[in-house]
C-alpha cells in the first residue's frame, strides 16, 4: 500500500505551533515510507477564512521546509463534488432534510440538559413528523446508525470504542447549501486517497462521525493517529500567553527552521534520550506508533538552547542566508562593511538567536550616536583617557591591520601603564561598539577595519574629555 498523508489547516489565522507539529508528523510519516504528502486548505468557513491566513500558512510551510507533493487543494473549489455526495446520500436514504428551527433546537437542548441527558437531535424530521411548506429553509442531516459501535484502531490512542447511541444525526449541509466540515473532510480524504490521518486529538470526537459517513459511502477507512495537545509550562493548553505560537513568529524571533523542526519532533515523540536530529535522521527514525499518548509541555528555554546548538554547528553560509531577513529589519546592508561570513564566525558561540546576532553585529555596518549608558559610565572613565590616547596612537602606526598587530599594540599599552587587559579592553569595546560585550577585541577590531576603529576611538576620547570637563565644573 502506498502511504498518503495530508495536512489540512483552516485558514482562519496563522500557522500555529501545534499545527506545524501535526504537519511535521504527517510529512515524516509519508517520507519515512516513500509516500505522498499533500496540503489541503479547508476554507469552507467563508466568514472566517481569509487570503492573509492562506498566505501565512503557505509561508510557514515554506520556511519550515515541509514541501508538499500535491496541492494546495482548496475546499471552496470542490463544492460541486460535495453537492454530488449529499444528493447521493439523500437518494440512498442515508441523509434527510431537517426543517427544525433554531428556537426548537435550543428548546430541545435545554430540556435534555434539564433531564441530565446528552444533548442530541431527536430525529423529528427523520420520522416525518414535520410538514414543512415548500419555501421553508432546511439543513441536511446524516442518518447516523442507531445501534452498534464505532471502533477506532488509533496509532496513538490505541483502541477507541464509541457507541452509535452517543452520536447525533449531524448536519452535513447548512441551510444555504454549503457543506460542513465533517462531510467535506470525509469526501476529500476519500477522493485524495488518504491512507493515514494524523491530526490533533481535539478531532477525536469527530472521527466516529466521519467513519460512519465513510462507511455509508462504501469507502475504505484510513488509519487514524490522534496526537495529544501541547501544553504551556502552566499545564494549560498552549496559547499566546505562553510566548510565540505562530510559526513565523519564531522566524521573527531568530530561530532557525531546522531547530524549530527538531524541537517539534521531540515535543511528543522520542528516540531514546537523543535530543538533536538532522532532518534525514528524523525521516529514517520517525514512527507514528511511538508518538506519546500524553500531552507534551512546551519549554521556551529548552527551545532556545536547541536553537543555540544549531547556530554553533551551522555553516556561516547557512546562517547568513537566514540572518539576511534580520539584517533587513535593522536596515543593515552587509555590503557596507566587513565580510559577513567572517563577522558571523566569532558570533556563533555568543548568540542564542539570529535576531540577537543581528543586533550584536550592527556596529560593524552602522555608526551609532550613543553609548550604552551603563557601559559608558563604567568604562569610559577619566582614568582610561591616557591609556586610550596611547592605544589610539599605537593603532595609527600599524601598517598591516590584523589581529596579531592589534594585540601587540594592546599588550604594549598594558605594560606601559601597568594595567590589566580589562582596564583597556573594555573601554575599547565600548568605544568601537557602543556596548561592553563583543568577541575577542583583536579579531573584532581587525574586522571593523583601521579607519573605522580610529574614528570611533577619537570619538570616545572626546566623550571622556567632556566627561572630565563636567567633573571639573562640578
């Protein structure tokens, strides 16, 4: 049997982290078995579905690298097919028209709840007790079997048995003729040859209803795998209050897509104690039968740690590709400064995110007007004026501007003034970057270049002299 899976989001918002994990599991299952992965956009909710949401989903899938083999298919393009199935079910007596008003259904529900009964449609129109006028609006209900059980052999949950007595005659077409979710998803899965449905366990209550519709159509059932939800660190369902939930927000915060995928695959699946997997390793090792049965807890610190590990081990070329978006946000043109790959290398052990890395290297490509106030107060002091002046003089005499020559100049000043490295290194860092933290000062200055270094050293000297003058006035 050729495996075929699908990811079928509703375009009513962004691609959230739970949806991305479902897409990943479906994609991995198809890739593991040499099967097909399709993308289907379930956009029949015409009031809430938007083009912006569709684009957000497509953008998120592309950024993550979850390439689909077929699609995207749009349910709004298949209304004729759904109508055909509805008519067939009506003709075969497996569906019927319901003319009950909203008021009657609300009253029925209230009465059943008062009697401590499970609210469900009472089959009034199925029994033909309604005598509607020709122009009275109606919905179409599926005639659910009245007895027996629905048995779901779930890859995650195990065997799940639901009595048909617990199920309602659900609506499969609204009064305006548009089909409902439980019908469209069944028809699509059938027509598209879906063999395995991997989705969140919030859909588990829909599954017996969908199985009954598939049985009514004489279709072969797919294999189901219902994945437990993702919880926040407070034990509640993942939401905006727990941090980033949109996939593209992770891009915005400086995460690498492969780090996000690695984190997601471990958020509900495991292979021993391993934490890090390449995409190829995920494909070769993933088994949907090993998906955890219990909910997973999102841990932002662990995700940041994993992202930093990927930054450390990635090639500068790969990082530059993803860093470019963040540089653009800061209006940085990397052609106006040192070679970007050379700048990235010493930053790989320092930045947890690409956003942080972009901020860290901004001073290489853009001048700054102000120093970090705390760093300047601590390091650009009057006592640092003479060593800074001497070092500037030594820097101006360097003919071959390189880390080795820069270090010689620094060592000379340290010896001449009998100070430790911090007494000159930290003032230099603040002078050339505006802040107190940079990689090694020698390599940093080599990358910045001689002219830019001297220019910023002179600017820092002016700042220190003005500070000294203000102290004298006081």
